[in-house]
C-alpha cells in the first residue's frame, strides 16, 4: 500500500523532531483554481524545539526544506504555523 501525500509529508517533517504535528488536507477547497499544478494544499501546525530563536521566515524555510521532495509535484501549497513549545504556554 502506497502512502498518501499527507502521510509522506508527515514522515518528511519528522526530521524536525516535532512535539506536536497536525496536517490537514485542504485540497478540496482549492480544486480547479488558477495556477494549481495538481498538487495538494495542506495546512501544517508543527511544534518543535528546532524553531527556537528562529524568525518566522527561517521556521517556514525549515518546513519547506523538509518537504522539498514533495514540492511542487505532490504539494502545491502549504499553510504553516510553526511554534516552539514555549510559545504554547
């Protein structure tokens, strides 16, 4: 059985040692819009110590780098919330 894109994304993001990880497939909300290359749209909520001391842009870059193998063919767009454990308190 092959993995879904969401499962592949979840596996790829494990390299960031997430304490919490939620991935939502929002593809059905974007079907047929201009510019969609056929890949999915996903919302990622990830909590990791890897984001400590990093700007928002650098946090997003870490997520994009981890998911690079899936972009842009399997994933068209990511909406990312990247937090440190301290930011949840």
